[in-house]
């Protein structure tokens, strides 16, 4: 069991205090202008015997904000371009086999969410409702990134980018057209599974990366415990 305690000296940016890990004292201060509870800054460790302290800098984010948003915009473009091609050049419900008995190119306009859930609602209710929930989901993910970007590993960062790009891509469809354009028809011979798009695939991979990161962090925590 690792016991950690903090004794803060002041509550403004640049203030610090004392940290004790299993009884061993250390000093820390926060990098200006971040508040005391915000990630960032440096930690001064005082080993037993009052030997000269070593300085440990906290890890920077996996990706800079510019790189994060440029990559997210690129992935949104990768979702929107094939949707535009399908809407313009492929008639609704037209099917072209790609992988026999496994994958077809089929133009479908989905009024709801996954498996057409909520698609039977009247348009005056369905469209604003789905747009509202999509905007709320995107807003929450942006807030999560702003709050936790310095704590997130590579898997979580890429997972969040994929989730964001997929959610924004489908949100754009709902806001502009009232439906989401799907075209990947997965089936096994005569058994049809679902029709989705690149945004849906991005969301699925993003969720898997988040789950993997959660298990990896949990395993790492258990390994570090004495």
C-alpha cells in the first residue's frame, strides 16, 4: 500500500507544498499560471539524508493541440468525402458487391442512430433531438480532452480523436440532411448484419482504444502495488 499525502502552501498559480510518499517528504511547486489542482509543473524529491534534490518534470501531452485538431479534421474529411460521392453518384438502395457474400456497397440513408434506433420518430422531433444529443456528446468529448489531455496516453488520445471525428461526421449529416449516409453493408450470404460508414468505424475503433487503455492502466496500477 502506497500512502501519499499533500500539504499545500497557498492556492494560487506558482504555489506549492509538501508531498509525503510512505513517510518520505518531498517539495513541489506548480508551473505558472496553472492552478494548484491542474496537471503540470515540477516535483522536487528530497531523498532521505537531505541529499541534493532531483527534479522530475511531468510528461507533456502525447500530441499538441494543433496536431490533435488537425488530425481530427483530416479524419472528418476522410468520412465526409466518400459520403458525398455516394450521395451524388449512387442511387438510393443501389447495391454493388465488393466482397462476395461478405461486403456490399449499398446506399442507405439512416434516419436514426445505430440500427436505425429512433428513426421512426416524426421529423420535427427526430431531427432536433438527434442533433441535440450529438452536439452534447461532442461537447462532452471536447471538455474531456481539455481537462485530461496531459494525463492521456497514446491509445486514449487516438481513441478520443476517432470518437470526435466520427461523432462530428455523423452530426454534420444529421444537421445538413436530416439523415446519415451509410454504405458499407456487412453480411454473410443471406444474413444481413448492418450498414454503416467510416464515421461509425472510427467510433468503434475509438471505443476499443479507450477500453484497451483503461485495462492497460488498471494492469499497470496493480503491478506497481507492493
